[in-house]
C-alpha cells in the first residue's frame, strides 16, 4: 500500500452515457476496489482543483470522478430535471464502468454530490460499498437554512465556502468580486463560462426545493452502507446541522468534524479528507 | 408608426435612508398602502389621459415583489382601462407565462380584456424578469421551456375548438376549453418584450410577433438588438416589418431644454439609482450561455451604472428637452433603430402628476403629429396571427 501523501496520475476523458458524452476523470489500478467521487455545484472535478485529493485516493483504489450533465461540457442536461434523474444517470455511469452490485464502489460526494450519493444509497443500497458525505446538502433542517448559492457576488460566496481566502480558487473569486460592472464586461467570457454552466446545471437540481429532498428524512432508514459524515466546522454555506442530521438518521453513521475546514473540503483539506476516508474504508 | 404611453407604476416613496435593492428583498414594510391608493388611481388617470390625447395605445406590465413597478397583476389594470378608455390599444407587455400555472389562466383573462374592450388588447407574453424566479420559486433553468410550452397552450386555446387535451412536459390538462374567446381573430396581436436574449429574438421572428426592446441601455445596445431581430426574421425568410419592433424610452418635454432638465433630472436619478438596483439579477439557467456571452457586451452600459447627465443624453437613455429637441432626437433614433412602435415612458421615478400631464400634452400636440407625418403606416403588412 502506498503512503498517504503520494499521488497517482489521473486521466480525464470523454465517456459515453445514455444522455450523451460526459467528462470522466479516472486514476489508480482498475483492479483495486473502486471509489467514486461525486462533485459539488462548483463542478470541481472539471479542473485540477481536486487532483491532489483524487490522487491520494488513487494510490490504493480505482478512482472515478464523473461530471454530471451540464458541468464541464458534459452533455445531456436537457434530460436531467431533478435529483432522481441524476441518480439514474449516475447508475448508468456505474454500469458502464463495471461497478455493478458485484463490484460496488465506495461512494463519496461533496455538497451537491453528497446529496446525490445519499439518494443513491437509499434507492439502491446494493450499489454502494460505503458512503461518505462531505458537507452534503439534500436535507432540510428547520431552523438551520442553507445560505444562498445563486446570484451571489463571487467574493461573498468565497467567504462562505473557503476558510483560507488565499486558496487559488478563493483568490480568483475574490478578484472577480472586486470588479465593477464595466470591468466585468471586459473579462474574457471563457473565465466565467464554467461557473455559469455549473450554476445553471446545479439550479436544475437544487432551485426548488432548495437543495433538499423533502422525503429524505423518511428514506434514509433504507441506507445500509457504512456511512461517514464529514463536516467543516467553518462551513458558511451549509449549516453543520445538516451533516449532524444525516448522521442521526443513517443507522450507525460516524460523524467527523474538520475544525479548520469550510465548505470546499476536498479542495482545502485533501489530506484530512483522504485520511478520514481511508480509515472509514478500512473499518 | 404607432405611439404608446407606457406606465411602469413605480413606487415613489422609498425612504431616503434605504439604499438596498428595489427587488426580491426590498422590505414590504416600506410600502405605504395610503400612498398606494393615491398612486394607483393617479397612474390610471395618466393612462386614461393618453387615450383622451389621441395616443395609439397604452402599455402596462407585470412585476412582482418590488418597488420598481407595482403591477403584480397588469391584467387588473388592463381590465380597468378596457372600461375607462375608448380608443387606445391596451398592450399588456406582458404576462409572465411561467408564473401562471396553468397558463390557460392567461388565455382566459386576455380574452376577457379583449371582449370588454371590444378587441383592443395587445397580448404581451414574457418569460418574466430574473428577480421573479427568486420571488416565485419557479426553476429558472426551465424558464424558456415553460414559456414556450405555455405560449403554445395559450395560442391553441384561442385558435382550436375545445375541448381538447393538452399533454406537455410542464402542463397537462385533459380538458382545455377556454371561455371566453377573444374578439380579435384568430387571436390578438402578440408582443414579446426582451433584453436581447437570442432565444427570445428567434422565437419572435419564428412566430412573426413583435419585439419590444427593454430599455435602460446605451442606444448602441438597442441598435445591435434590433439588428439581431431583423437578422432573425431574415433567417425565417422574410423582412421584418418596422411594426414588429418597439423602442421603449423615457421621454420628458418642457418649454425649453434647460427647464426640462431642471424639472426632470432628480426624478430620473431616483428611478435609476433607487428602483433599478436588483432588476438585472440573472438566475442560473435563465439565460443560455450563448445569449449571456452576446449580452455581456452591453452590460457595462446598463443605466444603473450611469454617473452623470451628459452620459444620459449621449447614450439616449432618456429623451429630454424642448418639443423641438425631443422631436429631433426621436426622429433620429427611430430612423436609426428602424422601429415602428414608440413606447414612451412619460412618468418615471418620482415625477409628479402635473409634470407628467404636461409632458403627455406637449408630446401629443407638439411632437406626435410630426412623428406621424414623418413615419406613416400603422398597420402590419401581414396581419399578426396569420402565421403558424
């Protein structure tokens, strides 16, 4: 086994699915136990932002990070109207990767991806070897509403989702947020296109109900996968109460806090998340 | 050309210490119902006065949960105007179709207004503003497909014998059988307002409807928008009729240029600095990426970001001056834009009643006759509704 901290080469490719070609990043020995990472509304597997995190995982596993339709040029958004469509699209990806019930992957998801992972785990428990929810959305906790994702200024959003404003992604968002309307018009469109596309795709799943499935609380009892819930204490977008509620509703779930972590944990604390996940896989 | 008086029905009473947006989150505690009683009645009087002054039409529109325009139901206003005016076309510009569920409600209410007015309705249909998707919880990523499906349902309800079944993606009604039916056959003239989204332009061109350019941008943005509209019509295999294009612009006339600016400027700034903030929010998926890329070019010229009066005049954000100046500028721009409908905003922001009435009078007597003589023609070459 490789030590934590080493990383393995990742390959990004176009991958055919029933709704069209999607972007897929893969790495590690394909004969190892598979791990699937489901991304957040930020569409972070579309760049090198989570390469370190996925690389750590790939040291000991076959790692797959598919991009949902609408993100990073993945096709088929016209056939995705809600989280259920996203679940069945993801099962299609699993099937095509050979991740059937005889070879179920560890499934980890951050934020939107965590919601998708949870939906998958209660609908098809046999397809999920273990479940890791990282600052997942998907549950509404009365009294603890999620902050607004849509229509925010870049810098305001960066303050809510990053603990360290000097992180390269946070710094880029702060730069865009500092521009006046006349300067924005001068920004090359290719710089903002991925963000606009990601938000449009996320809106299809999470506009209303706002990033939750009202039926989720009475479904989570069906989850059989060993579950790890990871929560960033400094998450300004999704209240910690959501992760705590997941941990309460999923039988046997383990809850771990990252004290210095905000929302984008796989970007800011790839080593911490990987260590927690490897512990979880091993136990 | 056809001359319309458009009223936004702005809320003039935002307190001076409130500097937040006028949309979505503008606290409704700031609305004074007593002031509401005064201004609704005053604004209706101003539209009725346009009828008496011989305008071709009046326009109302729909916005929700904001101080910019307090007409959540333009159909209520239009139904009053249907009774209290006798000549003008009544343009509802428009009903935000995705906000009506089921949209057969629009077919019914528009047909009622058309019946009551004896066939004077212009049926405006609009996707709805960005803020409305926050205020209604409707998914903006489905705005265009909902709009398109609702439009098909409404036109079908007006033109095909009922009852019939309508099974769409968003609307499923087993018995569509709209009563009443509109007076104008096969259906009232349809107007679509837009801010330059390519999908809207293509939709309007495909259906041979009329496109009303949403204002508050530099005149060059309008020029580009109407050129795109003419190109879209060409792609559909026909030449756009000027009466398929409408230019919406604030107009203020006084005896001299100096007096006009003196009386008008502060009311204009109330409008752009107090009522526009928040209007331009574009929720995710509401505008396609290709349209965003196209519209991004004009965004820096949005009126909210204006800083001084010279910019206002240079960019033709408002046409302000003596009757001679206003006539000259309108003539220039109507030629430049190639539009056949002029939609004047004769009341704006906090502009008081007496200034608004005098503005309407000066326009009707000193400007309108010359414009009509210079740009004759008030009927579409091919009647609307004669197309699929």
